[in-house]
C-alpha cells in the first residue's frame, strides 16, 4: 500500500503522520484499531492474521527488515 493511502487512513483514526516511517505508522494504526502491532514481523513467512489489511506488504517488509 502506498504511503499517501496509509497516511489518509492514519489521519482518519486521529494519528499524526509527520516524520513517521511506513512501519511505525502501520504499527500505530494497528494499535489504534485494537490489533497487534506486528507489521513486518513475519520474518519466517508465518502469520495467522488472514484478514489483515497489511498482510501482503508485511511479508515484503519483513524480508527487508534488518535481522
């Protein structure tokens, strides 16, 4: 998902978006929605959150995350 769309979603939830990277912004959105802040943590490619809006991006980001 592109950053402008993520920022719009965050703003809808009352989250300030200035100076936040994609991962941190998504974590804040996840917490605001009452979910786990687990974006980019599926480093082994395992995730049981099948309905997660961020699922596809999560796997890509997890591969790029420093390990």
